[in-house]
């Protein structure tokens, strides 16, 4: 996680160059290469693939090119596509492809000889299509408007249409199984997302720009974006602010961001509006300093909870009888807590812990129940390989409270040596597990490989539940926040399972690539996201 984020034609590169080599941009905190900003120097590319002609082209003499490079953060493939082809024609929009697919369903597919037909294109579009291939593997699209003239394509078409002459216009039939499409429910066809899925466009595979050491935020936002019920709820809500508080502003900006990320029309998005809204409440995030992803997650969920909270007035909690049944006591305390903390965030992410104190002198037990937003699990001090179950066992392990930590026993009416044990009383819908890789002093990092379950219904938390809970409690992994590096500097990357395709993808800021389940378990895993099965 370096100090600066330098944007060049190949995308965002995380490097830390000498300050004298770069000039500060006036419209953001990004830093740009000085050859683009210094009018006394000329940077030229000879025989560059960015240009159609092999002659030398000067960046200094092309002011519009420099202006567009400076004012955008396009990835390398998009810059190549925009400026390398003098006859560049944009690809068909999502709405046009949906319209064409709808016509195909109704039997009114546009004719090939129609002047307005979107199926006739020039051979230049083939070059454009090739440029898309390297970045569109995760978003396959039905090619409804491409005319291809490559020899291989013509050979295949000649076999399929032997009566056509080689010089006649070639119409590529959509790679769509119409028999299968007819079986799709009408409600799916009538929704925009359903039509996107039928077109082969996978929504949600959208990167986030790094706007100055914000990989910690991008990683957590991607994991929250793949929290199925939360994202579904926000996409159905209005993006306007519900109130005037800073929490409402954060919720509004996050709702806008989620809608854009799942629109299927953008490959990467600038999250600066959300960062500005969040840092207006939490000033520690206003700069570009390195931050901890798990701490950010706690603050962020608290802000979303504050904006959605529909609290009602509650009476002060009366004294609780130690002889009360534990199940009744847990329900009473949860109901009392839910009156003041009542939001969808609480319903999805908050669970309840049972803490049992036992006096070693009179053997009397006292129980208390507390809510939790995540589980911070300790790791073995050695660098040995361990399982997630070992960390959970360390979390609920009985602890001896002696010396200055001795509590007061209500039966003995004095401070006594006691034992303390934790169990899970109420399991949340979505469980966030934080692996405590950093020491209390934050000067070292544990690099243990924690083997955590990755398959569906692979994590069973019943052994760590209170004795009142019976039966298996299964969870399925859907998100990982990885931290590479040390306490001196590092980088966060998210790996998430798509809720529709069930495929794993890696989100490295604005880059989205395919991931594989066999490679999920690494020594970089920092925060795990599980959904209750």
C-alpha cells in the first residue's frame, strides 16, 4: 500500500517514485508522469502499436490526447481502443443489445439488407472486437452486430450457407440457444437484469479505482457488494438521502455506488464520493494514509446501521436475576438490544455471545450475553499451519481470571478467582471472521496459513454453540479480504463468489480477474465472509 497511486496508460500502478519526478494534478490526489505535463519536453513513440502509422507521433503536439489521458483513469486496453483506431466505432450499448434480443424473441429480428440494421458493420469492428477479448473474458456478450470478414469465419459460413457468394454480406447469427431461452420464465425476460443475463452480461464484475491508498476500502466494499441480501436491498432503494446526518449521506453514496457496480455497464468506478462522505464523519480517513480494512469495516457498517436504524424508546435494563433460565435471559437481552438497534444491518451481521463466569471457590456460575458484529479469532503464535477450527477453539477456550482481573462473586460477596468461557448463543445471517494477524503493538504480522472451509455448507459451527442449541449450523464462504505485505506497507485484494454464477473472482482495485477455489487458502487471508446455509 504505497504513498502514491500513479495512473499511466497501462492502468493504475502502485509505485512510490521520487517526488521530484512527478507533478501534482490539480483536480485530484493522483500523480502523473512529468513528460505528459512538461511542455518543454517531447515524448515520442516510434513504431508504437498505439498508432496506425509507423511515423513518429509527438504527445506534445496532440493536446486532446494529453488532456484525455490526464482527465481519465481508463485502463490500458480502453485507452488503446479509444486512440489507436482512427475509424473507431463504439460497441453496441447494453440497451440496444437487449432490444435486439427482444426482437429475436418476437420473431421480428432485423433484416440483413435494412439500412438501419445494426447487424452490418465494417471489418474494422473485428479489430475492435479483438481488443475487447482480453478484458471481456469475465463478461461474455452475444455478438449481435458484428460482420466478420476473416478467412476462417468465411470458411465456416460458406459451409453453413453454401448458396451465398463469397462477396455477399455475412450476418453472424447470435450465439444463443433459442429453445433454451423459450423456457426462461417471462418475469426474467421482463426485467433488465434478466435480459442482461440472457445476453451473457454478468453484472457485479466491476472494479474500483485506487484514489490514494484506498485498497483497504475497495477490498471491503467488494466483499459487502457480494453480500447477497444487503446488495439486493440497496438496489431496490432510492439513492436520495433519507436524512441530513452524515450516516444518511454515507448510505446514499454507497447505494449509488452499488447500483452503478451492478448495472453491467461499467468496468470500473471511482468511489471518491463515498470516500468523501465517509471521511466527513471519520476524519482519520480523510487523507491517503494506510488503514486497516477490518477497522474500516466496523466503522462503515456502523454508519449504514445508523442511517437505517429505526430505534424505539426503551426502558432502562433492570437488574437480572442470576437464577433466570439462560435461554430466557438471552431472549430478553436480545429483545432489549433490538429496540435501540433495529436495522437491516443488525439483522444480517449481528449475533450474540454467551459469557459464563464460574467461581472457583463456590462453583457458582453467572452468565451474561453480549452482541457481536464479527468474531476476532486469535492465531497460534508460531508460524505453523493450522485450521480455522483451531482458531475457533482458541476463541472459546476457558480463561482463568486471577489477580487484578478477579471479578466479584455475587454468592461469596467478594472478589474470587474465576474461569471465563465464551460460546455463541445466536448466529448471524452473515458471519464476518477476522483473523488477528497483527500483534497488539501492531509492529508484526503473523503469516500462518489458516485452512478455512471454502465449499458450500462446509463450515459447521455447532461445536462452538451454547448447549441450548442443537443440530448443525452450516455456513458457506463467499468473500475473502487478503492482505499482502507487512505492517510497514502492503496491499488489500478481495476474492468473492458471484451470487448468480457461483464463480470466484479477484478484485484488485480496478482489475477484475477469474479466481479458482483451489487457490483461495493462502497466508494472506485476513477477513472472511460466510453466509449461513
